[in-house]
C-alpha cells in the first residue's frame, strides 16, 4: 500500500517536471523567435547603415561649391540619362556656361558610337581648369550607373552629380542609396549631389520629385531643384519631346545655368550701361547724363518747391516824336504914326450899286463895312494912342 502510494507520488512529480520542461521549452522557443527576427531585421536595416555613416561623413565634408573653389584642378562627373545626352543636353551646355564664367573646361563624354568608352576630351576657355565628364546614357537607370560605376566614375573625381528622373517611386530610395555607396567606394573623396529634374506635369513625376527631395534631406545629400529654375522661366518653351534630350535649347540653358549656380555660385548681374539709363545724355553734358526723366503720369505731380519766377526784360521803347506846340506871337510894335493924320479906313471893293464918293450917299454894304471897321478900331486906336503917348514922353 505504502509502496503503491510512493510510486504514485513519484509518477506525479515526474509528470509535473515534464510539464514544467515543456512549458519552459515553449517559452524559450517563443522568445527565441522574436530574437531571431530582431537580428534579421537589424541585418536588413544594416543596408542603409553605410549610408548613415556616409551621411555623417558627408555632413562633415565640404559642399560641392567649396570643393570646386578650394581644389586647384577639380573634376565633376555627371551620372544621368536622356536629359544630359548629346548636343541638346544640359551637360554640354554646362560646359559652355562654365567657360563663359572665366574657367577652362576639359570636357569628355561617352562616345555616341560606343558608350563603353569615353571620347577624346576637348579643352576650351581660359582660367582655372575644371574637368567635366558626361556619363549620361540614353535609357539608362540608377541600377545601370551602379553596375558601371567603376568605369563611369574616375577614382580622382571631386564631385559626382546624380541626375536620373525615374518614372515611379517604387524602390527609388534603395536604388539611390546603392548608387551612392558604389560611388563612394570608387571615389572615396568625391562629394555626391542630387539633381532633381523638373516637373513634367504628370502625377508620377511630381511624386518622384517629392521622393527624391525627401531622400536627399534624410541622407544629408546636397541637391539642386531644376523645377524651381523652370518655374522662374515661365512662358518659355523648355521641353521638346522630339529632341534627343527632351529639352529645347532654352530648356538646356536654364538647366545648365541652375547647375552652374549650384556648383560655382551665382554671378552678380552687371549694371546696365549709362546710355540705357539716360538715352538723352551725351559725353559733353555730364550734368544731364546723371539726370533721369521720370515717366509721364496721368495724375498731376505736386512738389514742395515754389514755382520758378519768370522775369521778362522789357523791350526797348522808342520815344514818339514831339511836335512843337502853337507859338503865340508877341505884340508887334507899329511904326511911328503922324499924330496930325487920322487913319483912314481901308476901302473895299466897290459894289455896283454904290455911288461915287463925291457927294453921293454910301451904299448899304459900305455902311456895314464901315460899322464893322468902326467896332474893331477902338482897340487898335487906343493901343496906337498909348504908343504915341509913350513916344512923346520919351
């Protein structure tokens, strides 16, 4: 009896221990599986780890502009697709823009007949040398550039521009990160930058542009947005699907100018010539050359300055001729008169009706004339008498 009980107890303990072992095994197994997943997920997340370390090194490294300004004979490599291919592409135009800014450009591009080798380099311009290698291939992709990086990117490259415009965002971040790692392994001293293409009006391109900008910001990769430069050139025809690069001459020029500003800095606009500011000014008139005439306005313009006082010089006057006034003749002294003789009235013409003076009566006209002479005679007689008296007294 006792032995049977002891055997039952032992069997019960064994069963309990087995159950405990089973539970522990299950728990360990369950806990081991997440640990394995964590390690696998961490190994899968190790993929961008070099990019993260690369990002930290990129942040400590100078910008592309600083590299090109500091190094004596820097070189730039462009990894891209159709937009940079051929004479209508923006990379060819970039070489001309750099030459216009006073640099010597040694330009090499892939041979049109055999894209597995570079054509001979062409040098042009004067000034500090800048090497420009165009590794753009029509129809190529980010994966193509990664696989061909050992050939496309020289080991002494200073700046590498990535200029691809994928049609979709699927796998874009991983492809960009893989290309950056390939470039860094080929040219450890190179600074990598991203060229974000313009928006071509489709939702897919807008999404690609946004994904590229997010990736560059997250990885600390410097970037230049060509879409902003195209937006500033409103009204101009920039895209041409019929051309090899898909760009017009104006579009390639706008693209190249934006990249040149990104690499070399903006060029200050030169002031317009003085002749365009004051077309009326001449060299002989320095005062008028500094005066600009304001454009006419429809509203009157008032100023605080008083109006100018206009003074006029009177015209010389010619005096009118002066005519002498009437002269009053003084009194005429008559000659000496004999006091013994009486003055006789002057005779007038005889009237046919009058009679002779010897005894006949005078006519009526004679009487009238005599009375008239009698009326006038007293003044003259009195004046004569006064003169005679003055003569006698003397």
